[in-house]
C-alpha cells in the first residue's frame, strides 16, 4: 500500500521530495559542490514582451521542450491570441514544437540543439556528419570510408499529437574500419536515426534566425528574458520559494511578477518624464 501511494504521488515523473510532493529533482544552476547534484524544484517559465513579463508558469517537468506548448496555450487563454514570433533558445526546438507553431500560425524562431554548433568551422568541416554523406547511383548513402550506409528500418512514433516517422540507417560493416574512432562511439556498426521532415523544418528555422528580424529577436530575447530573471534573482533577491506545492508557489510567483511589472512601469514612466 505504501509503494502504491508513492507511485500515485510521483505520477508520470521519476522523483518527488518528501517535504513537497509537487517538486521534481532537477539540476540547478547553483551547484556549489560541483558534483551535478539534484535538488527538488520547479521549472519556471516566463514570457517577456516589451520588457514586461506577460506570462509566468511553473512546471514539474525538467524538459523545456515539453513546457513550450502548454505555456503558449496558457498565453492564448489569457490574451486570446498566440504570439507571432515566439523566440526561444535551443532547449525548446523540436519536431513537435515546430509542428505545433505551424498549426497555430506562429513563426519558427526556436533554436534546435545543433544550431550553435553549425556556426563553428570545426563542425562545418567534420566529414562524419550524416547529412553530408554522399549517395551512390541507386540512392544509397555512402559513409566516409566508401561503405554502404543503407536504410534498414522505418517506424512511426504516435505518443505525441504530431506523429513522426523515424528512418534508421546503418553501415553495412564498421569492422576493421580505420576511421571508426573518428566516425562513431558505437561498439558495433554505426546507426543514424532521422526524423522525416525535420531537416526541412530546420532549414526554415535557420533562415528565420539568420534573417535581420531573427537576429533582432535573438538579441531581445537575451536582453529581456535573461534580464528579467537576473532582476528577479539578483535585485529582488528571490532565489527560492518559501511556500510549497504548486498552488502555493504559483501565488508566490504571481506576486513577484506583479511587483516586477509595477517597478518596470514606474521606471519607464520616470524616464519619460525626466
């Protein structure tokens, strides 16, 4: 009975704190012991526009990707519209989130996990990237050592709202290959799992983020969102919740955000007067 009660409390998570059942153990930025310790906490998300915090929410999920759609749905519920350019960092870019943005008429301005790496010259010159593999006359991929790298499987993932098809490629044989250490860390043959349609979405994201509008949005995201968190944590000295459970910490968050926005309004008004 005790075991079943603990399973009921944890739900679809993998951990919870005995002192606050709603928390999930996460990696925090404050890691004084430098041992990647886990601490119970919440994943707090904010949406900033024109320096004001428009939306705030706390989630039990550690993955930013899974908070993206629920956060924007809450924004739509509050303002009866979706933001036109929801710019976000690499923690939010995924096939599901890109498809979600397209279905709601929002632009794709969320970095994917390799976006920054693609700017690096060393990464660009890396001959072992799957997308740079050549194909032979019958359309089969060829690895850097000239061995066949054919498609061996194709399956669908239907867990999320936006079903995706995964294509699996595998080298015919990595045995005795002199380039294996540089090419893969796999013990056996190298495999590549590719989400169909994701490359086209990445191309759109890349074009958007590298445009003049995308550059300006990225600059403003860094200034406004990170700046807002900085003011809350450093200037307002709010670094830890004093209440427990989601209902309690949400009230605490709302009060902090109201104070932040009032202070921002006062400072802007004072600047205009002076």
